[in-house]
């Protein structure tokens, strides 16, 4: 097993005429040590079924195969998807048997060859949060997530209630489990180098019992609570509840001060509020 070096990455790109674009959020990891560090940070024990989104030229894919996992890679780019199987065959040897490719848009995927147990990926920056939340929703088989995103996005996902960066992505991701900032990745391990640092976000999925309708109601509540961030929840939730008075009644029933702002509530607070809305006449 050989991991891709910076020279390998550039040779592969030249061979297929690839010019990375910001539009597609393409930044390829060119440092094997960083790849191995990401795989180690994922902390996957034994042989796991891993889904990778946006494998690009295959750097992280090879690292996951090296660690003994089965990898399903989801790639939207026609040129990259066409080349990836050959790259895996060339560099992974017999381990290539544990690789499968889904050539599709991750935002439109509805199923995978096998239920994934882990999601490990360098997510395309322009769709990182929607893709992450979609896969958490679609695949309850996921127990571990480790994704690399822009540092500010990583900080937002892991933010605690009351902090400046806490918001809709924070609540929705934390509804699924324990979210933590698992590391910081500098610019120089990428080609092309992005303008800002990246961060690793880990999610240990703990919510195994899921009611899709309850999740939809809760997430619409969260969207409403943060849509007008500077307003009190009594005002911010007036449309959601039907009127300011109704919003206040539900908030009081949930034991929440109507003058509170959305950023002060944790996941359990939002759940209590959604439940109160269903029970308050």
C-alpha cells in the first residue's frame, strides 16, 4: 500500500487535465502524514464500512484502505470518478477489493451499496453542512463521523449554546450526538492551498431512536428561532407559533423565558419547546 505524495497528486491531475476550482470546493490533501493523522483521529476500531464523500484523487481513500476498512466513495465529478478506480488499483494492490465507487451527487444520494458505519471525508467546502446533515439523516447506521471542513464551519458545528458561532448547524448536528472539534489542519497540506485553515469535526452518534416527523418539526423550530437572531424567542417564533401571544404561551409551558434568544437554548431545550407546542392547547 502506498499513499499519494504531492508529486503523485500533481502528476495525476496533469494526466487527466484537472484544474481544481473553488466552485467545486476542490482542495486536495497532498501530505501522507496528514492523511494518516485523519484516519487515526477517526478512531475506527477493527474493520468498518466507511463512506467517503468527495474523494477527489484518492488521498484519504487510500489511507482508509490502508487502515483495513471497506470504503465506498461518493464522487460527483465525472473526470475524477472516471480516474479514481484505476488510481486505487495502482496504489492499493489487493486492498482495492475493499473499494467501491458511487458516481453521484452526494446531495442526491438515497442509498449506498451497504449501510455505512462511519463517515470520514474531506468535505467539499461549498456543500459541507448540507451534505453532512443529509447523510446523518439518511443513514442511521452511522455511529462515527469525522469530517474536515473550513475551520469556521468546524467551530460553528461544535459551538456551545451562548457562544457567538452557535446557530442552526450547531443544533442540528448536535441533535444526532456528541460534536467536538477534533483538530486543526493548516493550509500547506492542500493543493491548491485554501485561504483559511481547516478543522476536523467529530460526531459520536448517540441518537439511535429517531422519529422523522419529530425531527422535521424540531428542525423547523430551530430554523425559525435563528432566522431573526437578535429578536427574543417570543418575537422570532411568532410566525412559527401563529402569533406572539401563542409563542409566549408555548415558551412558558416549556419553562423558557420568552425574552430569551435562540442562541441560549441547547438541543434539549428545543426538544422541550417542540413538545410543549404539541401539548399546549
